């Protein structure tokens, strides 16, 4: 008998316009896990890096997560399909968290609430569970599969420090840095800046359409309204000089704290410690900051500079952060050196 989650996942998968973006990664014809994600998504890159490190097969659904305007009008992002949102709401019920209600520039579920319309999302058919939030998915995968690497240490002291770092990375205002127009030095690629001119308007239009076409689905309507509140908040501050400066300053302060932590040798693969989830998440985030032209934030921080170089030579991060960013996002001149290094590592 077909598992109900398989039916729901198949409906969510049907929103993907190009069947070529649904593939199986690994050597299992019917893998235990199915991942809904996007190649360019920072949080998706974190999960895929863990899957790579754990050598876990999975069904990959690479979704388009930006709405666009086509000849016939608005083309909604694929993760705004009702079937996908309903699948995601299963994970929301397990978390028992309030929906997101505003915008801070951060994406952490722990501090911001549950966003019902984002990627990634993991389905575990063996356990009959749907797991949301990249941090939680990464920890979940490490808990269900200890081989070939353990990313969250068993040792209590080491575990505490790794999870402390995971929490720090979770507080980086990635949304603000990607979507926001910085008043002083906006180094994002021009095509990316151009798409961000309308990104909030298209998101809100797509969500309002969902509400209009599903007025009797109370749960779906509530999810869409929560998402509209978040995106409306983002639109209000995307050109706010004080908000954008504060977001970049906060990211810089976190990197200075990272420099101190690296110097203390309390964690990280720099000093012979086992490669951990903290290294995964810092690696993905440092690659994203570099892509956005913000590598200057760690100029004069020698340990962070070395850490960045070390992490970008890790095969999992080369593939799932560096190469994925280069291949799925507009060209960034700041990625050339790291992409060249990644190419050497992959070879």
C-alpha cells in the first residue's frame, strides 16, 4: 500500500515544471529520504552538505523559489504550491511553533517562528516523518545515521561548543544581506539586484492569489497570511539604511567573535578537531558572504581567512555550496578564486 506521505510528496513534486530537476542522488532506487530544496538556497546547501558527508541517498527535488512575470502573467515560485505547503504544515504541527509574524532579516525558526512557505523540507519514509528547518534537518540526519562521519560529537563538552556555534550561525541575518539594498557598498551581482527590485511584490502577489483560490482552506490561508506579513516586513526595510547597516554590522560582529573562538581552538577542523556540523554551517555561510562581496568582513581576521580557505577545499562544501552557488546564481566576481580552488579540489 502506498504510504500517505508518498502521495502528498508526489503532489508537491508535481509543481516542479521541469522533471529533470527531480533526480535520485546515490545508489538507491527507492531512497529513504526525499528532499525538497533549491540549488541556490543557503539553508538547502547546509542540508545537502550533510547528506553528502553522510553519503545518504535521497530523492532530490530542486525547486524554483523565485516568482517571475511571464507572458501570461505571474509565474509563482514552485514552493508556493498548495501541495508543498500542506506537506510542510505536517512538520509545523510536530514543531508546535507559531507561524512567523514579522521580519528581522534572520531565518532561524527558533527566533522567528515557522515559515510555511520556504525550503528545505525533508521526508523520511522509514520513520513516517516530515522535518522542516535546516538546523533541525541537519541534526536529524546526523542522529539517524552515524556513519561515515558523526557531525554532532558525543563528548558533552565538544557537543556543547559545536551546538553553540550552530546557534551563532543561525543568527546571521542572511535574508537581509541577500535581499537588502545596502546604502554604502552593495556588491551583489547586478542581475541579482535587479531581481530583488520586484521579489517582494511577486511573493505577495503569489500568496494573495493562493488565498483567493483556496478561501475555504483555513490552514492554507493562515499560512499564506503569515508569509505575507513576513514578506511585507522585508519590503519595508529592504532599502532602510539603518536596518541594512545594522544587519551588516551584526554579521561583522559575529565574524569577529568567530575569530576569537577559532583562536581559542575550542572547535573547528582547523586544529585537528573532527569535522562537525559547526564547520558545515560556517562553511556554507562564509561561501554565501563571499558570493555577496562581503569577504572584506573577515579582512584582518587571519583565523577566519584560513578557516574559509580550509572549508572551501572540503569536497562536500565545494560541491554543495561553492559549485551550487556558481551554477545556480548570477555570476559573482568574488567567487572566481574560490571556484577555481573548488575545481582543483573536485578534480
